C-alpha cells in the first residue's frame, strides 16, 4: 500500500496523530486513576476529587486538541501552518504536572 510517488497512503498521518493523542489521553486517565486511588486510601474520598478532576480536565483537553490537529491533517491541501499551537505545550506541561503529583503521592 503506497500513495503517490511511493510514499505512504494519504490520510495515515492524520490517523497516526489521532492515535498518539488517544494514547496520551488513556495515559492521563490511568495516571489520574492511580493518583486518586492513592489519595482516596490515604486521605478519604473528598481529597480524591481534585486529582480525578485534574485528570479529566487534562484528558478532555487532550481529546479536543488531538481531534482538531487530526482534522487539520485531513484537509486537502494541507494547511501551511501545522506547528504546535499554545495548547500543545500547555497540555504537555499539564501531563508533566500530573505525573509529578502522582510520583510524589506514591513516594509519600
């Protein structure tokens, strides 16, 4: 299966992008679940709401940004400006913050 000029078929880049964002979303939700279970067992159900809410907000933002970027790649011709928007680094730093929170919770 090759596209024009022997390259990959058109549309695969958008599919790979969407799959990558989906994996990130699943990782964020798993991380939030892990953090909430740890907080729930140590501090009670009220304290577990914040980590769950943080993970859900990051996951929803990740899904939205991933869909927008995948849809941009499906357009023909491709948009000239495909560089990351402000949302991509914000989501990246949010994931780092959630992972750091989880690591700290697991160590304490």
